[in-house]
């Protein structure tokens, strides 16, 4: 399985561990010990979230071990690779004396919620674990920003002015409900003239936007949103409530408040990507170098760290004569 950092290419990593205790650590990264008790605690959080397990492997056959309450060795090695990546990110931003801002945390939470299959799944994790997931991805955002080369302002403005159609931003509100009948009921109330924001506060199942009257803010076409929702946001008439849209999260009643090119200051990151200067490539290059330089000591129970591979990684212990297998993705494939 290809291993990448969350959001910039593929998926959000969540830690897990196999059963048993041989030593007090799972791995040590550049002298920092990741305790087996910590991964055991996370294992308990994951195993307690049935929604999440259903999302990554409904049959459970690809992820669970033979012992009660365990994950198999391949899955465990995969998630420990994610643990390794995030620890390297944390060490780097600590070295650079960087910290996520409130806006970084908000962006991280929105992405994490999407990656773990929606707000209901996210809220089914313990609060401490929700915070941990958000903190990790916020640190990725901070490091990516620090590693991305500065944009030549004049060239970026010229590119923006010549390609404004690439930087259209949709500002959207929605009401999320569980069933087609509930969506029809919402449509009927709105058709009678009820206020969209008031209905959203009353019935929407999306805790992140319901309290704000369904307001999701503004986003570009590459936003990490499910495709059904994204397509509606960029095709539905502005100012009107569209037909309910079904996604993996339920049924969305959507109102596009505006859709127009974003001001340059808001579109700067998108301009940078379009000019080939963004998109997370510097972060991936940094990670590759960091993995090659890293001093990693493994608890042999969990496998070995193989620096000879094209991308250095933790490999699961294999029984004599067995063939290594590929672990499933930890989360549904993100969109956008």
C-alpha cells in the first residue's frame, strides 16, 4: 500500500496495535518513545467505534487479528507507519518552533471529519482521541505551509488575472438529514417560506454547521468533500434550494449562497497549486528525506523498520514461508 500523509495525497492515519506486551514501547523515533500503552489506548478507542470499523472493513476480515480485541500484523504495521510519519512531523515543527493557529485547527478538524466518514463517526470517538486526530493533522498543515516556497506575487497575480475561472469559490449552506422523507419534509417547510437557517438549527444532523444555520462557508472545486455534494455546490443555481443530494453521510438539502471567483488574497494557495508550486510536493519530499535519516528502533513484536525500500517503512513480522500481504486503507478514499 502506498503510504502518504493525510489530506495532501491520500488518507488519514489512525493508530492501532496488536495484543500482548513484550516491551514497554512500540517504537522509538529519534529517541522519542512511543509507548505500547499509548497504542493500546488508541486501539480501545478504535475498537469502540463500530461506525469507523464498518467504514474501513465491514467484514472485519482484513483488519482483525486472531486474538480477542486485536488487529492483524499487517494492519498494525500500516498504522504504525502512519504513527511514524506523524511523529516525524511533530518533531520537525517543534524544532522549527511552529504552532498551529485556530484557523489551522478548524481546517484540520473539517478534513479529519471528512476522512473518518463524517461527523457521526468522528463524534463516536472519545473526546481525547478526536483532539489527537485534529492536532496531528493541524501539524501537517503547519509544516506543509512552512515547506512550501513563497509565491512570486507579481507572477501569481498575472496568472490569477488570466485564469480567474479556475478559482471560483462556492459559498454554501446545507441541512443534513438521515432519510428521503426527512429531506422532503425540509423541502416542504422551506417552500412554505420558513427560514433556511432556522430549519437547519432545528433538524440538521451536521453538528459542525447546524449551530451556524447550516453555513459551511466557502470552498474551491478541489475541496475535500464527497463528490455528490461538491457537484451540487458547483452546478446548482445560486440562491435557490436544490433537490436533495444523497451521499454516504445522508441526504443534503443544499442552498448555494454565492459562486464567483475568489479575491486573489483568498485564492493565493489555489493559485500556487495551479502554478505547480503547491499541492504538498515539498512535504512529501521532506518526509522521504526524514524517513531515510530517522533512527527508528522497533519492538520486534510489531516488525522491523526497512530503510532499503524505496520509501522506508515498518514491515510486519511474517511467519516462516508466508507471503506479505497489503493492509486495507484506514479510512475511505478521500475526495476532492
